[in-house]
C-alpha cells in the first residue's frame, strides 16, 4: 500500500478557517489510515511523513517501483458538503499504440483503470456508510497524481477545510481510516495484475 | 564672509526654496504617473494589446446553453438557457460564450470560475482542438480541490460542446503556458474531449443536475445576465 498525503512544503493546498491547511490536516488522516491498513495486514509506504513536497512523479514512483501495489492519494477540499468524502478515479482516455510492451510513464494508469474503478467502488461504499451525504459510487476526474501511477490508484477527497471548527474535520479521521482499510481489504481478492496469469486472490497488495 | 555675500547667499537659498516649493507638486504628479505605469502587469499590457472582439449587436439573438454550478445538487452542473447575439464565426462565438461563463450567473453561488479570471485568447487548430488561454487568476483564485477544479473544467467543456460544434477537444493554457494542474489537482497537460466525435481527448463524466431539480427562478434570472463580453 502506498499512501500519499497530498501537497506539503510550500504548497499548503486548500486553506480554510482557523488557519486549517490541507497539507497539515491530511497527514493526520494518512497516519490513522496507515494504522488501520497495517491492522488489516498490509505493508504501508508513505510518500511523505513530514512537511515536505515530493513531485507528482516522485510520489507515483513509490508505487511504480513495487509490483502489486495499491496507491491512494488523500486530499481535503475547500468546497463540498462538510462531513462527506468522495473517491475519484482517472477517466478513460485513448490508448496510444505501444509496441514496446512497456508501460509509458505518462499513461501509466491506463492499464490499471478497471482495477482502479473496482478499488474506488469498494472504498466509496465504505465511506458512504460512515459519512451521510457522500456519493454511493466513485466518480471520475483527471487527477494529475493518478495519471502516472502504474497501480490501482484512487484519490480520496474529504470535505472540507471550510468547517467552522477544526474538530469537525478531525472527527472524521477514524471513520475515513477505517473505511479505506475495509475498502482495500474487500478489493484484495479482486486484484489480478493486468496480463498476469495468476488466479484471482493470489496477488499480494 | 562679508555682509554683502551673506545677503547674496541668503537670497539664493530663499530663491531655491521657493523654486522647490513651486516644482514639488508637479514632481509628485510625475512620480505618481510613473508608479501607475510600473504597476501595470505584463498581463494587463497583454490584455490591452489583444484584439477586442468586434461587437455583435447586429447578430440575431439565439438561445445559448450555459453550464454553471447547480445549487440543488452538490458538485453538479446546471444547464441554463441565455439569449445572446452570437457570432457565426466559431472563434468569436467561443470567446463570447466563455466570457459569458466567466461573467457568471446572477447567483454568485453557482459560479464555476473565479470572477477575476479572464480569457486572454482563444483559437481553433486545424484538427479541431480549441485552445483557451486564461489569465493566472484561473489558477490562483479558484477554490483548491478536485471537485471545484473538475467543475470548472467541465463547465467550460460543456458550454463549448453546447454552442461551438467546431471545437472537438479543448486544451487549456494559463497565461500562454501549458501547466501541470489547474490548482494542484486537475490535470491540464492533456486535451479534454468536447465533442462525442472526438476519440483523442480525456473524456469527462461529470454529472449534470437532473432537469427536475433545477430551481426555476435561477434560470429566469440568469437570462438577464448582462452583456456578451466582459471587456
């Protein structure tokens, strides 16, 4: 599992009331999600654990270097109904001719789109159970971070930094962590690498 | 120093003070004028150099479908019919509808693009790719987030799809440059499919609000939206 707390460093992401910055808050969500995933038996790698800002490509590379990984980027929006969470998956795009047999960096997500959709549905269902007003199914959006990731990859966006009290946002941490861990666990038996002859359930995220 | 020289020196100093007092207001006006010129950004200068779209008051008014945010469905777009005198030229037509989109609906909460953003240029390549060049404010003033950035791009794409059929796909530039993302999330390195005939762009699947959910007063109010172009 590769967990990506978005933004960081000089890029604070979304700003809200009470000085809430997306780049700081998202670290709390990531830390709790890491614990919940480890409790499910997953090995977890973080793209950042402090206030630094790796590039989009560096973050993707953490997942691309591991065969059989799963990538989740965590965001907090400045809009949206407070107390809800949405899962985004890369939309379909034309597949360019590729005779090399290698995965092209700029289109690394394309071979994994179907898997990402399955992962996205599982996680969104779990989020919708815990956060009323969240969508029932995952949505698509051309999120830059997802495009270069060669693994099942989703973005989870939580609303929002615009809450009146910081505690309203932080009260979502345990629920988001649990929903992601259970969603990934439900996805595990569905994860068969593209082109892999392995039977279903034998891959190890 | 003799008395005579002292008188001469005092007289010269007094004359200098009077001359300075008379010259100071004029100098201050010149400094303020120079300050105004230096504060003019490169972007303002560029806007002034851009050819202004010719007035289209002679064109007949047609019904134009604009896509702003829905107030009844979170994160969805709401098609609104507005009557505008649209040009028959596809490039001018695209500029007119995008400037109307930027000018925004009467209801500010339905806005999808920042009020201070401007369309700097629009052109159509021979392969049907529309290139829209926006000012920096599109990135810096938009609320950061996947949902808000996606809604902004989708409102542009849907509005072009509904009104300028010559545009098959859309490439968005910021101040003449390709950028990685709109405001940290939505990918602007690729072109977006505008027309269903296009097979080479990223296809967006953002939901529109169902017609039954549209608040009727908004639709009528937006018809009063002022002017076709912002500047």
